[in-house]
């Protein structure tokens, strides 16, 4: 059993305060800057601290008396009393946190309060859709509000620091953690990063319902070779700066107060020990002045990366710019020696300590270490009806309608509905991956939601239909952390027969299939993007009945569902919608909510196309035909066309939207000037609905090659049926900037094309010239 699993189990089991610790400091760089309003107070504490106490501040154990990756846990309470712990993470409930904080502020010599961190990734107990789903809403206000609600609930339960937002751009659905990010686009990803930071931190960190955010994983963690988690990343600077770094920077610009170093290497040096990354780029170029924490045993893992022994890698991390050591105890056990031997300076250690103490001042913990420990708050503020109602709304907004032949959807609340599939009645899977605080068993499964929403207007029949997979061992690997879908005692044939009996009695079949929650997330990489075969067989058998079939697809990643797209008349991709999943899905199935989600990651035709993304380069040999037919000696495949199954930005509605009248206010753009882009969008269908109007720009000629198009703006609008709205965008030189081969951020004069439409294939086009 690996470290993370153990941690999570400890957490879910209501782990005690006893656990592991570890810590780090950071290198040179001025600390007592005049911009730090707490500089004086921080220094007065620093002056009182022993070397051991300083190192202790940089130590971040996880809760639970557990063994971690490469380090051994030990009695945490004792360490806290000795001043050897700066913070603790993944400990749940305000009561336990209050007890632990008491040890720090009553039993330790200097009474320095602790930080309490947690992976509050997409909600706390009221859980919102997985981040990839949330991003599909393209609704920044809503995303920010989900983070604000998460902060309110977490802070009510004692937490003052979340390890979110996760902003790793990824173009590789094999990587399980695509579920945790916002997809493939740097522009959209940056807006979401900023919205989440603002949601968590609010305007005032000293309030008791705002918490520290931590942008992760710095950097490029979403681009591991072969999509395998924790694998090597090797990337050109120009790609890094233009395509992968922007969301981290956006979080820094939005004021994020902490940053988590990634597991992967960059330029051949693990992020955790990478001074260029954590000091030169992050602090010197971007101006970040918060603190940097490692990922789980990130320092210790540098031993396996081949960077030296524990003392060497701990010194490397501190000198690179790491301030806090998560779990591995490299700092705790080796920094004193490194200082003695001159491998780390006292100044570097002090710098890191100052950063940690400053964060605690910023949170107001020195004024009141129990400010997040009001025992009365959880009952009122956590998992409240209001938050759950919001989770239901957000769940519905994140869903993406992938196909809807002959308007099979929305369904009518009448007749008999056959709900079939292994994901139809599993509460514990509805919150999706990385939902450590969720109330798993209180989540609303589809079967319950469906029954509630149809009431007595229709009859709902249910059959499980199949297990998750034919292969029991694989099934066990993908249904962990208490998210099992119990293996059925019946044979595959018996399960199928029952499903066919239900189908025979039904007017319409809703097939709830796909991935269970832990088939995506950390350490959940795959080499096949198919729905498990047993479920495909079930689906085909249901289709053969001739009854109308709606596929409700659960997934944490883009899937290659070519066959399903061909054969199933309606496909609603629901991701993992969160605590109110069943209700949210039913709201969409019956048209109480018209779906408006749009994909934020490209869905491939097959796994061999990966990595596939819309903002690719043209190459010197692009295809010459629009239909995507094979051409010899052109950049394409013999066996599959270049186009994806569903492009970035794609998503249907029960209504239809027409675009016309694309106009630019001018055909030239001068420095400091702007161009107005207008387009008419008409709801030409039979339902009121929402549409994400997307604007892409192509830079036709550059000193370096430029992508075939890039998202530069969008607007999610509501249109009643028959309504037309004119949507206005403004383009300025800033929108045309990119990092050139000297890594200068510039806009180069020349021709640009503007595309506006419903997805990244938008074809309405106008052009202009940038004159400088
Ligand atoms: C993950 C991080 C997470 C940390 C603490 C690591 O395994 O990579 O995203 O914040 O654990 O739980």
C-alpha cells in the first residue's frame, strides 16, 4: 500500500493527531523586506528561536500514525510540543484540530500556532464536480464561488490552508490527474487559476472564512512522458512559457500565498531542487513572496531521481527555494548538519522561517490561534442545504452533451425509465477523485436522483447490468479509497439477463456507464481510453433491444468513445458531478437544466493520437484537404484522421445557436489601440439556453512558429428561444503577445485571423493587421 493511500485511509477513518512530519527551509533572498507588514513581529520571534525550532517550522507532517513513502512517521504531538512541526495536513474535524493547535500554543516553548492544510480540491463536504468538470462550465464567477464555499466549509472545520488550485495543463488523457486540472488551454486555465485563488483567499485573509491557497504542481506536472504519473518531463522553453506556465503565473498574479513544487524534473533537475524554477522564475521574475512547500515526500524522492543522499537533496531543496518539507523529514533530520557543514546558510534557513511565520501572521493566527476552531460553526456552515443546492446547480452546469440524435434528450417525465449500469447506484463514486473531505455515503446516486426528480410521474426500474470490469484485479485497483462498487455475486450472464428484462419493460433506457471515480486521479494512468469491455458489451446488448438508449457517461478524463458515438443516439458526459450528482444529472436529463458545458480538453479518436490538442502548430506539411483525407508525405496517419472525436470547446445544447455577422471595428490595430469584434448569436432552437461564445486568434507569421489558433476570449451568454444577442469582444495588442525565442513577451506586427464560434473549429473568420 503506498503512502498516499495510507494517508487517505487514515483520514477517512478519522485519524488521530498522531502522524509524520518533515520540513524544509529555503535559500538566500532577502526576507525582511519593507513590503512585509509583519517583518518586525516575524523578526522578533525569529530572534528567539533555536536552530531546532527554526527547522521545526519548516516541517509539514501528514495526520495519522503512518509510514510514508520513504520516511517513517512518528509521534506528532510530541514533536509539536518540542517545536518540531510548522503545520499539519489532512486532519479532519474542528475538534481534533483545536486539540492539536492547543498542543502547539500551550505546550511548545514559543507557542507558535500551526498551519492546518488539506486537499480541499473541489469542495469540502459539499462537493462540486471534479475540476475538469468544473472547468467545462466556463463560468468563472461560479468557479470562484465554489472555491469560496469550499473555503467557508473547510475553515469552519479548522482548516486554514488548501492544496489547491491544481493548474497543471495537460494534453494527455492517459494521465489520471487530468481529472484534477482545467484541461489543455493556458488562457482558460489561467482564468480558472485566478478565480480559484480569489475564491479561497477572498479579499481578507484575516477573516475566519478565508484560507490560504496553494497553486500546484509547480511546474509542468501535466506533461509526463507517456502519460505515466510521476514520469520525466522534458520540454522546450518556448513551449513551457507559452503553453504550460501561464496558469501558475496567473495564480501568483492573483496573490496566491503558497506554491507546491511538483514531483517531476524540469531541465533535468527535479522541481523540488530546481533553483531556476523556484527562485529565479517564481520569485525573481514573477515576484512571488509567499512560501513554497514540497509535494508529498518530494525531497526524499530526489534520492531516487539520483540527486544525492537525503542530506544532499534536503540542502538542494532549501537552497533551491523550498520553504516547507511535506512528510519526508529530510529537513528535520539533516538541515542542522548541513548548516554546521556550511552546505546551507543560516540566512537561507531564516528566510524560509520568515516566510512561514509571515503566512501565519497573514492568517491572523498569532492574534488568535483558534480563529478557525469555533466548535459551533460546522453544524451551521458545513454541508448546509444552501451549499448542497449550489453543488446541484454546479453539477448540472458542468455536464457536456456530446450527442443528441433526433432530440432524444430531454426525456419526458412519463412512462417507464430503465436505469441500467454499474455507475447507476453508487453514492460513494459520485464525488469523484480527490474528494478527501466529502461525505461519500451521503452523496446522491443517480438512481435516487432520478426517482426524486420524476416523482410519481414516471416509473424507474433499475438493474446493475454488469460489474465495472471483467477483470476482478483491475476492478479492485480502480475502486479504492472506500469507493468500491461491490463485485456482484452473480455471473456476467445473470447480470446481463436482469438488465435485458428491465430493458424489455422500459420505454427508454438510461445507461450509467464509464469509469469509477478512482480510475482517474493520482497514480491512475492508463494506456486504454475505452470504457471497460464488460460495460461496452452491456451497452451493445441494450442497443440491440431497439429501445432508445441514453448513455450517461461518468469519466475523469477524455475517452476515445468512437463506437459509442457511432451507435448510441444520445450521450451526456457527466464527469463526477459531486455530492448532489443524481439530482444534477436528472435535472439535465429531463431538461430542467439545458446543458451548456463545453469540453476543455480534446477527446481523441484513439489513444494513438495522444497528445492531441487544438492549439497545435501547422507544421511544414499540413493536410491540403478540409475533409481530413489521407495524403502521402503530409503530416497525418495512415489509419486514423488527424481530427479528434470531439474538439476543444465542444458541447451541445437542447437548443441550437447560430452565428452570423462577424465584424471588426477596424482592419488594423495599432500599438495601444484596440479593435472591437462583434458577432450575432441567435438561439434558433426550441429551448432557452446558454452558449459559450468563443473567440480564437491565429497569428499568421512570426519569428517563431505560432499555433493554428488560440483561445483569446469567450463569453457565456443566456439566450431565450428565438433571441439574438450581439456579443462584443475587444482585442488589444496584449492579446497577441507570446514568448519569442529569447523568451521576451512580445506582439509582432503582421496579419491575424479572428475566429468566433461554438467550439475550436469555429469557421466565421475576419482578419486584421497589427501595425507597429
Ligand atoms: C499530491 C498532491 C497533494 C499531496 C498531499 C500528493 O501525493 O501530488 O497534489 O496535495 O499529496 O495530499
